[in-house]
C-alpha cells in the first residue's frame, strides 16, 4: 500500500505549506480532499505563478481606482 506524499506531515512547512521537491506535481490535492488543491511550493514553476500574482496585485492597487 503506497501512501500519497500529500498525506505525510513531513512534507509540510509550518503545518500548511506543501513542500516536496520529489513530487513533480505543481497542483496537489489538500490533505482534506474535499477542500480542493494547493500548490507544491518546491516546484520550480511556482516562482513564476507567485510572481505573476504579485504583479497583478500591485498593478490593481496602483492603476485601478
């Protein structure tokens, strides 16, 4: 029986940030499956996603009334 790495508490930083460099998935299901998905913050593509969200957030603060 294989255990999904998402269920292993060792793969979480501060109890809620999923960080597993061995997991190749960018989006992983949350431990409580009915709550949706979360990001694997150890994935390299995650830097681009967080940067894009940050730029969009700053843009909306500065240029939208």
